[in-house]
C-alpha cells in the first residue's frame, strides 16, 4: 500500500489520545515556563486594609470595653453600699454586746442562787397576806427577764441579717473583681494585638522633627518628600523640583506617593476627604483662611511643612500662625 494511504486513513483512537496527552503536557509546560500557571504572589495588606481590619475588630472589642465600664460603675455603687452597711452594723454590734452583758449577769445570778431558792424563801417566810403580791413580783421579774432575752434575740437577728447582706455584697464584689481582672487582661491583649498589626508609624527626616502616628504609606512618602524640600525657595506658580509655591509643594509631595492633586488649593480642598481637627493625623493637608488660599502638610503637634511665601523658603512652622480652615486627607 502506498505511503500516502496511511496519511489519509482514519487514525486509531488510542493514537489520538496519546497525541492529545502530549499536546496537553507541552502546553502546560509552556504555560508554567511563561508563569501563567504559577501561584499568585501573596500581597501584603495595604494600610487601608489593615485599618479596615482594625475597625472590624474594634467593633467586636468595644462592647467588651463598655461592659468593663459598666462593671466598674457597679463596683463603685457596691462599695458605697458596703460602707453604709458597715456604719449601720457598728452601733448594732455595740447594742448586742450590751444586751448580752445583761443576759450574762442574769445567768450568773441564777447560777449562784437559782430561781427555786428565791421561790422557796418566799413560800416559807412570806406573810400570807403578802404572798400574792410577792408571787406577782416574781412573775414580773420572770417576764422582764424573758423580755430581755427576746430583745437580745431580736437585736441579734437584726445584726445577723445586716451581716449576711454585707457578706453577700462582699462576695459579689470579689466575684466582680475577678471578672474585671479577666476582662481587663483580655482587653489589654486585644489592644496589643491591634497595635502590633499597625505598620511602622514613625517618620524621621533630616529637615523635619521626628513624626509619630503616620499611619498611611502615602502619607509617609509625602512627608519625606516634602521635608526633603525644606530650604528651597518659594516661587509663585512653581511645582518643583527646585522651587515651590504652597499647592505646588503638596502636589509634588503626594505625586511621589502616587496621588495626583491639582495645582490649586481650592481644588485640593475638594479632592481630599474632610477630616475633623480632632482626628487630623500627620500627612493630612491643612488649609488656611476662609478662602483656603494656603495649604501645608500636617506633621502633628500643631506643626506643618509648607512653602510659606515669597522671601521665605519651604520650612516647618506652627499651624497656629494663620486661621485654620480645615483638614483634608488625600487618596
């Protein structure tokens, strides 16, 4: 049979499967070589992602903190009650002691003479006309002694009731104190865990003070970039790298961090997220005057780095030298 008949004939099923498997192996090998099937590299979480995780954990932690506050408030109330009860118990204890002393005197007297001796003396020596009166006296004496004993028992019961309340209160306080200690330990551990998850927050430069609390990587880059420009001249309309005006400096610093800002303070005011002054942190933009005509990069502790004005180079100065209009967070 001619050779071309083999080429045009129907291929055997087993041979087709073998060819397909070889093709799959070759394609897979090529894909691996090209990196197409390689496992994706693990990306470190961004600062924003870490902050989102912290916010989520804090939502779970905050109820525990509030419970801690509640128990502390209850303890203050309970300790006040304990002091009040103690003040009430002190006179009861004295009254009980005095009553028991009277009972002890009665018991001592009857132990020596005995009630039967007194009764016998009355019966043997008494005038028949006075016998009824003497018997009534003995009855009154017995009634008085009985009342004294009953009075002592009432006082003692009142004391015991008050003491039981105090003991229960103290036991409850001790239990709550143990719960507080456990909760505080848990809270401290959670807070330390959250703090460890934060990135390094200190920025040190040669031209700015050491800055703490810089949470965002973009803010760190912007601060370092802006501080590196300290000493360079102010030039109206300049955006660097040799001279700057105020919005030119902030634009230049944040461009290095991958964030684009318009070279205009009014636009930068609207391009950032509004931040309350109490929540401002290093790296935020701080704007001045009612027309937001000046801007700097906040460094914390009421300090900023900015291109001040003509005749003054880029420098670090207090934000209190001008009326603050507000803070914005780029990104």
